[in-house]
C-alpha cells in the first residue's frame, strides 16, 4: 500500500519439528535418571494443571511486558516464530509501554487485556485490545507451553500476516452509496474487506492524501495477489477522499440483518437493468468474502442455465415435455429427487423446474453435448470466462465440460460446477432481462475498465425463463417466502450436497422488479430453509 516505515513480520512457516520439541534442556539431570540404581522420575503427561497454566502464562506475560522477546518465546511451543513477532511488535511496529491484565482462566485458556501505545516520531496514540492464549504440554519436553499463534499477540492476525507502521501511498476513502450516504465498516461489517480493496485500488483517484497508519499487511490472497491492508490506527491524518459506489445503504442494511440469522451465509443483490451491485453481505467466522469469491456447487439454482440450454438447443420448451421419474441413471450413476417429491411422467419443463425435479433434467443428459452447458453459461450468461472487472476481486463462476457422469450432475448444479452468490444473482438478472450486464460495484468510468460482454438470451428464451421462475415463486418450491410478495417476481431454489456435511448447502435466487438477489447458506439444508428468507428480506427492502 505504501512506503514501509517499520514492519513486524509474522512467520507463517514453522520449523520442521514437532510441537514442543527441541526447546532446550529441561531438568536434564532428572531426564537422564538418578544414580545408584534410582529410576528416573515420572514425567508429567496430559493437559497442564491449574498451577502450570498460571505459572506459564505469568512468565510469558512478564517477559512480553518487559520487552524481552527472546525470553518470552521460550515459554511457547514455536519459539522462533514467537520471537520474530514479539521482537517486531516492539521494535518495528513501535508498540511500547505494554501492560497485560489477565482475566479468569477457563481450563487451560487465559483471556487477557493489552494496553499500550503506538508511536511515530513525536506522535503517540494509545491502543487497547483483548486476546487469549492456551497452555499446552510440549510433545517431547513435557513442559507447559503457550500454544503459539499470531492471534495471541493481536486477535486479528492470521498466518502470514504482518504488522506495519507505514506512510500510506493510498489515502483513506469515505465510501458513499448511490445516494451519497456514507458506508462504514462499523455500520456495515461485511463491507470491511471490500472497503479495504476499494481504497487500495481507488484511493489515489478519490481526491485524498495519505497519512501514517498502523496496519495489518496480509500475505495470503487469491491467486497470489496481495490482499489490501487492514488499517488498525491512524497516527498522522491525511486527507480523506470520497468514493461513490453502486451500493444502496437500505439494501445493504437489509442484507447485513438477513445473513445475521444464518451462520456461514452470504448474499448479493444487483440491479438487472444496469448490473450495479446494490448489496453484499457475509456472516462467516473466517471473514471470507464468499459472496464475491465463494466457489460452491449451486445445486438446482443452476437449472436456470440448464433450462436455457435445453430451450436454446431445441430439446424442449417451457410447456414442452420434461418427465419427472422417481430416479434416473446416467453412466451407472443414479440420481433421485428430494424426499416427498411425487413423480410425474407427463410433466412439462415448467412444472419440473418449479418443483425442482432433478431427474427431469438428468433425463436430458443423453441429448446434451458435453460442451453445451459450458457454452450456454459463458456465451449467454457471461459465466466462467474469468474476465469480470467489477471493481474488486471476484470469482466469475466455473462450468467445465468434462463429459461422463458430470454431464448429468452439471445439469442440476453438482459435479464440477462452481458458483458464488454474485454469479447466481447475475444469472438471475440475465434470465429476467435477456441481457448480460457484468456486475460492478464502482462505475466503470472511474478507471476506464472495459466490462465483460456476452450475447445474452434470445427474447423467447428469456420470456420462458421468466414464466418458469414466476411459477416457482408463486406456487413452486419458492412460494413459502415469495408467494405473497408484490411486484414482478421470480425465483429458483437449490440445495447442493457436500460429502463432509450433514446437511446440504442451501441456495436461493430470485428477483423482484428491478432487483435480483442470490444467497447461499453452507450446511443450511433446502433452499427455502435458510437462503430463501435471506433473499426475500433483501428483495422486500427495495420495495
């Protein structure tokens, strides 16, 4: 982000040794055994006891507060990593005057509060935060040791991160929504990493001037790119620039509130007539922006693209045949429907779509060429070509043409098909309007970006998709959350099975008038169970 003044390096690479191994000679004489035939004393095993936890944490805290990183590191199970960070904490990140107040111990875990100050030149600012450590027993030394992780020193630090006091090359930004309302990470937590990216890319175009800051510099990023710094404190103020986004504060508030009810959920809303992103929210412990960068099988929401493929290649129409048997076999792989779905050998595509019948789509696998779904996704919906330029990093979807059993699986959004909520919101917008408009979160004119393009859909195909999605919303699998909604509406539910999970991932996508939204809730069950209520709340907020 800028000219580095001081850096606190946090090594994410551990030395090739077992936890607790090789940390000096501990009670060497005893370990070698006594004299005169006396047996060696029994070493302690199992979790550290209360006294060991207290003594170890007390010694570690004392060395840390006295700025004795080498000594403090000896009380950890990864002393090289610990010493490197603890040294840089005081010497390079200019964090001094450290005071630590332990809280009540819970088993082997000790919470604590840190108060200190960060200095730059003659400027000094207080810093205060809480963290915790856990005491474990060394594998070979059998000593009680602090289980080392960067988060011990500062809770937001992860593997590969660094702490840096820097003169910022990119100024702070004041991001505003489409109506000029200020967007902050405090009010809209999901926007935190996105605001960091926007500042990294457009801070120098927003009319500001950089200051001096304490930041987390992230090493870990998608496809080798360095993620934007996270500012922790401003020591010397610069001039803040103003950056207008396409977001809607109202939709963003609704999205934040909606995902808060469901763990590991993400949602995106776009404006189909322009491609502008109206809202993006995530509720995840890991802070990952799955709404833009997630790569997950989309389940039956993919049937929007599959239905378009069948129609565009003349295999059927919305009112044409798409029988729904109880099971279907493709290359020795058996596919079934959701429990309780009544088979219908005389079903139309519209009915099978609205009821989310898997076997109806699998039965077309004999007639679908391996590359048809890939081409439909890329050429009509702009998916899977890795050319979107929305203004921040995004995943553009993946619809490979593998052939074999995955031909059938791909038609129902399983196999190797991967999507994010942003991708599915865009798919829904294209189905609704017939025109692909690449999503954007800041205007293309800001930096002259050239958007991705695609052919879009024939008018007749788009009309049929709208009719099928409307039926799904009014009387099909989405009716439980969409049925009474006013306006021009449409939807598609989905659930995607994941081997390691007890429940499927819940997917839902829908539109209302000129808003399209899509959501995923990992381990959330059926589409109507978790993601459906999220999307419905966002769509209602724009009414």
